[in-house]
C-alpha cells in the first residue's frame, strides 16, 4: 500500500501554545472593553467575535478535543498592542490564551471558558543574520515559513517533525526532533527572547539579561508571559545540506522482526540517525501495519550500513532517497504533511518518554492497538507512534542549564486517538486504551516513573512527571516572581510554591 493512500491519518505534533489563566472575579463585556476607542489599537490589529469568519480564522485549532472557548479574539499587529492587551486583561480580570500555531493539545487549555483569544499570527517577522548565524522570528511564524529561507542562507535549525506548528511554541517546551543527536533541543539554540510579562512590561531575557527567567523559559516558557520574538543560533549545513531518508511499511506479520531490529539501537543510536515508527490501520487489507521513516545525515553508503538491521528486513514497501534538509519534513511518508496538519480534527493524545527500547513492549502495544482497531471501527483513523531519537548533543548540555528535565530521553511514545463527534463508545475506549498503553510503556521505559515532554503532555499527569521534581522548586519561585496571579497558566500550569 502506498503512503499517499494514508493521507487521512492524524499524527504527531509538537506544541505551540502559550497559555494563560486569571481568576475570574467578574465577567465583563469583552466587546465593549476591546472596542473602546481609548485603547488606540494599531491600524492592522483586528478584533473579532463569534460567528464571524475572522473569529474562526483567529481561533481554529489543530485539535478540537477539549478545546478552550472564547467570547472574543484579538490579533495584535505590534508588540505595543500585546502590552496593552495584557494590561487590559489584568485590569478587567479577563482570562486569555495567547497562541501562535494553535497546535497545543494539553487538556488543561480546555479550562478556559469564554475567555479572550490572543492570536499572534500577525507577529510574523523573520530575520536571518548570516554574520552572527542567527534567526529571529515572531510568535506567528510557523515552521514551514522558515525552512526554505534558512536553507537558502546555508543554515539549519532543528524544528520538530511537522511543518505547521509555530516555531516559538515548539521551542518553549524544549523543542525535540530528529536532530537532537547533532544539535540538541531547540532551546539549546535559543539566544534570547523578548517577552511581555504579567505586569504589562516587555523585557529581554537571555543568558546575560534576566538569566533566571531565561532558564525557566527554556522548558516551561508558556508559564511566564507572551514571547513577541525569539532569536536562535543556526548551524552550517552538514553533508552539503542533504539527508538520506527511507520510508518503509511493515505488515503485521513483520512488525516483531522490525521491533527487534530497532531494539538493537537502544543506547547506541548514532547521532546522525533518527526514526519515526507509526502503527496505523490499513483498510485495504483490514489489518494494522507499521509505517516507519528513518534518516541519516551523511553519505548514503554510511546510511545504508548504519540502517542495515532495518533495511535488510526487506519489507514489501521501501523507498529511499536523498533530499535537501529543507524538504525533509514534506518528503517524510511521501509528503502527507497536509493531512497531519489538517485543523479541526479530534485528536486525543497521550505520551510518555523512554530511554530504553523494548521490542517486547512494542509487541504488546501493537497487539492492543490492533485489537482496538478491530473492536472500534470508528477509531481506525487513530495512530500509535514512537519517535526514536539519539541524544548525544542534547545530553551533553548540563542538566541544570535549562528548565528542561529529560536530557537522557531517547524516545517518545504517543497515542493519537480520533473518532467522529458523538461517538462516545469509541471515545471512552480510546482514552482507556491510551492510559493503559502509557502504563505498559512506562514499565520498560528505563525511568522509575512516567516522564513526559511538556509539549506532549495530555494534561492529567502530575507536575513532577512533566517538569521534574528537581526543577519544580526553582520553577515555582520564578512563577511567584513573574506571574504571582497566574495570568499565564492554562498550559500545564506551574504553582507559585513547591512543595
């Protein structure tokens, strides 16, 4: 079966929501408050309200599972207007959510009820400084908007595995992807940010300026303010900018052999290599199968040697090529990124980190997911995914350097469950299965308890499982300093005191 026949599949994502939360003392007439001429919004800043096309455009989400609800939306065109919005929200007790790519899926954002949507899509400046080897972007810039520009300038930036999330949103939670072995996390390349904080002021944060806040932003950034621009280091292209990539499909009777081959890379995956494996339902044969993509940054001969344990299995579908780095995302799985990025779809997602690869565990999860597909036809658009990444560059950074706690992670397990609106039986079964599989994977993950990448959090986890017990005291102190009233707290909210 070709990958193009699987374009309907909802799959992975990385995150791009900056959240906020304020205790609602009273409900105000948002339309009147926002439309007051005294606000003096800039000419291009737009206001929108429910039932209008502009409102839909400012609030439509990648997933509609447990979404926030809004009574109004504002799309600021300037940083000054962002400052005004935060001050207006504070003085009127208006709860809000600030969003870039609107791909955040933690269920905690669903706690926002009839709040204000701050749509940052108009803040979309992109600047490349070749001399300093940096890229500066606004919060409205999505991954697909920088790929060609950065590549043409002769550079590369780790961006995650999909082209539609916001660049800054992906980075705020850490920014994982297929190049963590070579370049580390996106936050490891973050040079500085401009941030509007809860007191309505804008400031710069970097290793030299507001360094403590910058520490917290790198891994828990959605909790401290609205980022209005971010500057990243970019890297010279390796291997003349070319990447070896191979797409394969393993039918059900070959998946165990595939899992055993992948297990051999546990703790020893080369920095230049990475893989994604996704279990889906193939309606053509009425069975589960595993779609998988592997990359190698280097000569094809080296790639084939390193990937031999997988390639030598010779599945019925195997297509390999060398692609420019800027085309990798769109070429993966024959380019079904458009389906992956389709908005307005139910996606109920659970995840857990691993630092140990277990073929026996993957056999169990495959069998349980296959049974779900058989028992619940309404959930056959769902997927089970493993992201399998080396961590050499990521783990070389001191654990204390940033707020991100899981630098020894080498993989991310994820269920992305979908069904039609109103299908409560499938919805309930999907949630129960996801929680069951999460526990199954934790047992052999190499961690004593569940560990979750914050951008992949479902929203039901303990804070310690997301932010790390060792990080929480310092993070809570930062929250108390920079956001004591919890204005920015719908996205996996930090406490102001811990323990």
